[in-house]
């Protein structure tokens, strides 16, 4: 159901939410970021005592230095790619929506903080905020946590604003078109053998919380009423939508598949694992690999370092000939327009195309 159009002189807030980034690639700042991130019970879903022990006795003494080194490889003069891309997107959406809207970016962890961003919106006169989690597929660890934090911080305001959260966009036409636009130039540059759609991984225990998920090998091949918010099923749906938009009718010799990266703990994570899939592809005769990471709206440490650097090195060590990584949608004009269209639909404002005579 769409809301009412903005008929007052006060702006409608639009809060773009992403995960977060350290202030710098220093070990100290990375440790602070990891402490906040991994202390979230929606991220490390285990008994609080076990989580504290794992975080403070295993992860924080070892991981910050390696993660800081990884960040240093993708950090730019302007700062974190995730933050830079997010700010550019907020600017593009704001320009598209116009002065009736105040578009801001906030991070679930670290800066810009959700609380200070909401306060800034309220000081500007906003009484209503449309919240858009920039996670194409739903997960409790990302979307659920970010939305819960926004609602919690809003309730701490002297006068809470009216928050409306928009849903997942894993197969939204605007998102699919925007991601397709980042892939097509690369697709035409070489005779690729395989497109691998690699998504952020999650523990199987989190996926099994959705009734029926992981109950059989084909359980995530479609999305039904009981699995509307199954992360794995939504990822596969994204792959189907992108492949349908990209592939020629005959398919040719180009193949495709889905996989999951970034395991953190020793418990089983959703499969197939990206780093396990690469040797299988090479053994099957594939030599030219194009990777897409459509679990993210903005390029970040995981896409640029884990996939763009380390996965590329793994492919080269296997003997692969060509490797490339398609950019995320970032602040592309098509994605910015899609976000603006979602907001307009929610508040009951026609798009410029619909309003034109």
C-alpha cells in the first residue's frame, strides 16, 4: 500500500542503510569496527558467553591485523569505497527526488551513525522517514539488524518520527537492470566460459530458521509463501533474473552458476562455497571466468579484496586464463533512479515520466 504524498513544506526523510566500515585501515580502527560488528547477536548467532569468548579470545587478538591489511589494499585517498559509493548514491537519489526529500546515508556500525543521521533529519523538519536497507536479499544479520537499530534509535528521540521500511529488492526490475548494465560491457569484452554469481555466505543455522529451508537439495530453487525471506532462495532468484536478462536465447557455450563466499566460523555455511567451486570449474574445462557479486549494492572489502584480489589469485594459480569482476550497482544512474522510484511509489508521488504530458 502506498502512503500519502507530501503536501507540507517539511521534507520527507529517506534513510539509506548499509552495513558499515572502519574509519581508517589502521589496526585500531578495524578492531573497533569488528568489535561492534561481531558483538551483534544477529551476526554471531550463538550463546552470549560463547560469542564473547570467540570474539575476545579468538577473533579480536588475531583478525584485526589481517583485516586491516586487506582494507589497506582497497582504501582510496577519499576513504572507504563502501562509504564513498554510499554517499554518491545518496547524492544522486537526492538530486533525482528534489527538495521535498532529505536523503541521507547511515551505517549499522560505526559512522555515519544512524542516531545522529535521524537527529539531523528531524532538525530539518522531517516527521516521516522512508528507510531503505541497501541489501538486495533479506538476512537477519544485515537487513534485520539494520532495521531494528533504526527503529530502536528512532524511539530514543524526544518525538519519534514515522518510519516506513521498504522491502528486499533481489529481483526488482530496476536493480536487475542496473546490475545488468555493469555486466554487459565486460560480457562483450571477452569470450567468457562461465559467469559465477557469488553471494555473501551465511551459516546454515541462520537459513534453517526459515521453515522448510535446506530441507532438500532443491528447496531453494523457487520462492514460495513459506520462504519469502529465505536468503539463499532469494540469491538464486537474483541469479535467475540476471541470467534471464543477460544470456542469449541459445545460451551458446557460456554457462553460469551461484556460490557463496566469506565463511567466518567452523560451523557449516550455505553451499556451494565459492573457493570450492573454482577448482571444479577449472576441472570442467573453464578458463575464462567472470564474477558478479549481486548481494551488495556497493563495492566494499568483500567484493574488491576477497573476490577482486584473492579469488583472482586463486583462479590464476589453478591455471585460469582470464578473470574479471563486475562492479556492484553503486551510484549508477539506473540504480539511483530505481531507489527514487521506490520512494515515490511509497509516498504516492508520481515519477517524472508518469507526470509528463
